[in-house]
C-alpha cells in the first residue's frame, strides 16, 4: 500500500514551480557530511504478534521505580498525587492542553485557570500570576527577557546555584537577543549565594537566584534584595520545589519582582522528566510586560460572574513582533491537575506536607552524616534536599544502591566538577523511616 | 470628527500644539475613533530624548495596541499623569484632556513637515 499520494509528475511539477531541480536541492543548507543518503538500517517487516512480543521483552527490561526508595530530586520531585486528581482530569471539558479563546463555551476551563493563577499568586506572595508556562526553566528564561526589556539594560546575573538545566534553557532563549547573561559562582562551601560576589553594577537589569537552590539550601532573599536595590535591579526568584512554600515565605514577601516556579510537584508525574508546568508571577506594576495568557474574572451583560482571557493585547496574535513573548498557550491540563492537587491539600495540608518533607530530609541528613567520612558540603539551612560529601565515588554508591532496588541521589560532579564525590539526596513524604534506614545501611558499607 | 485649526498633524495621526519651543502631543480624533476604547497609555520617562518619528509610547485599546510616534525631536519635559487612571480621556477629549506628552523641541524646522488641519482632513478622507 502506498501512503504517499504524490506521483513523480506531481513532484516534478511542484519542483518546477518553485524553481528547484531536485528534492535534495531543498536540503542544500544542511551540511553534506551529516546528510543521510542510505536507507535506515532497520530489520525487515514482521507479523504484529511477533513485534508485540519483542517490544514486551524490551519493556520487561525496565526497572520500575519503587517510589518509597527513590532519593533523587534535583528539580524533579517525587510526591504522592491523590487519586482524585487523575479521576477529575478525565472529565472531557478539562481534556485539553490549550487555553480557550471562546469564553461562551469554556467557563469551566477558564475558571480552573483563574483558580490556578490565584493559587500561584498566593503561594509565591506575588500580586498577579499568569495561566502558566511550559515549565519552570522556560518561565525563568521569559522572566529574564522581560526584566531586560523593563530595565532597558543588557546584563542579567544568574547565581551558579540556580538549576543547571534552567540556566541552559535561559542561555538558549537569550543567545540571539541583546542580553548579557552572566553566571556567577560564589563558592559552594557557603551553600548559598554570596550577594557581595555577584558583581552587581548599574548595567544590571536583574539578578536571578533559586530558593531552595540547586544544593537544596534556602537563600537569603533579603540580602539579595538589598544588593539589587543598591543599583535598582530587579530580583527574579526561581523555585524548583514549590512544596517548600508550604513552610517558607513566598518570594513576594521578600520583594521579588518576578517569581517563577516548576509546578510539577503539584499533580504532575515524573514521566521521562516531563511534562513540566511553569508558574509565573509578577507584581501589578509589570502586568503589561508579563508573558503568557491571563484569565480574568468579569461580569456578563446580565451581571453574572464569568471568566475570560484578558490583557491579550500583550500577546503575539495582536502585537505581532512587539509581543511580550511568543507563548500563545499554556499548560492547561497540567495547571488543572496542579490546582486540583493544591485544593485537596489546602493551606494547612500544604504546610503539613512541607513539614513531612523537611522532617524526612532532616532525618536522612542526620543519619547519613553520622557515618564516618560522610558530611554535608555546607551548614546552610535546607528543605528536602541535602548535598553530602562521601568517601567514595557516587557512581559506585548508586550501582550498589540499585542492586537493593534503591534509586540513589544525584552525582554532583556532573554539574560542579569541583565536587568530586558529592551526592545530592532528596527525601519527601514518599520516603519512610524504614526506607531511609535501608539507604543508610547500604551507605554504611562505604564508611571510612 | 474634529480637525482643530490651531494644530499641526502627522501622517501617524498624532497632533502637535506648539507654545514657544514646547510641543504638546497627542493622538487625533480620527486615531482614537479607529482604536476604540483606550484602556491603557504607556508614556516615556521624563527627560527621555526622542528623535523625530521615534515611538514614545503605546496606546492600548480593547482590541489592539498601537505605537505612538513623536512627530518632532526633543526632550520629554512632561507626561499626562491623568491618563494613568483615566486612559478614556484620550477617547473623550483627544485634543485637550487626552494629551500625552510635552516635548522641548530641539529643531523647530521639523514642524514645517507636519500637515495643517485642512491637509490632514484630506489625508484622512483619502486613507479611508
């Protein structure tokens, strides 16, 4: 059966029309040495049943993660998502990843987005949040672009303790723009950013810090704020683990101008690292500079409460090349999952959840550092992650842990080469005392 | 539609009123009518230096956003702070209460390039 409806004469007619002699000429911009000329090296066709069997065999080689026994976080945190979240998401009116244009047929989705914005604003302590971005990393990139535009200054300083992937995404977004993205490492032994070493000057549009930072430690946002104020720079605060905000004051309480977060901890899953959910919040002053969609509450002609997209004139479909960003969508389904999860937790539930995370991480830290040769990199305050220096190669430790069905922490040397034998351990409400004790008993084999 | 005799007009549908070397600038009756209900006016900072034809701000209506251009070169000496809370003044009173900025003109000869009320009226009729 032919799946391509074009005949050779169709093809030559089209090529003639656009003035090209062959199809390969269309790929002239692709360097010769990376072009593929031979057919793909694939085995021949097989019966469907045989193929199913083959793929089931392959799938059987996957190791299912025991959620009680994972100690890996580093930007993607394993949390219990109440079953009600998935059940409610099955409702057909929520089953879209798009932001609705037509308020007359989309009140349910718009109301859910409005609630999501309200929760995001409350959580971050900011005045206004948008309908969501693709993920925390792209939200940060947009925050950087927005800040440079507001301040009309090129330099944005990023603490080296911001998630390395978020920094990479931000660099990719800003590479072709008139933005000078400067990453400053202020030393790892302190555990938190040293504002005095950030070299903030009057060409600085904004400073980016993450709290809790990539090493799990809580940044002193007051200190960063006053450093920004000395030159009138904006403060962008990134939050990779928003469950921490159940206990910590939101960035808005410390005078953040923009707060961005990865919302996957609420209602999301860890499926090959995605999908993410970007949370983005600003103060009213900058609402017209904010990227993304915004749902607003209003009244219809009969005075009834209703919801609609608002302030759309910032957006690409109206402002064209002068739009505040090119995101003309949001993560509606993930945002809905997040708002359902947050509403099930409630303010008190979120606080309790945060305490469980902190308690689990504190127990892990205490037990692991009681082993000879295992010590924390710094004495900074942490939330649910702790960076520990070990007397052994982290890869060796993780292979050993895997044999016990335990997923170890992150080998930090990949991102900070000077940390040769350090691991970032995460503990959440998923980890029981028993599972942490089991981790410690395996680590004890490597004691000095 | 009004075309006051004492004003000068630009092709970008801005008006200019000159007293000594200070120009008061706004958008025309025709411009506000085309844009519809104005909900926000973004003004430049006082002290900003503008070149002739440079965008100095934006007028945002319920259906679109339009840049507003400065018909003369100079330094911004005053902005209409009344528009912050009442952007609708641009619709209600485009030539008086709805003015946007005052500019200290650096080159008065630029005014010669602008249209008279009669010329602008013809320009609008033609562009319709």
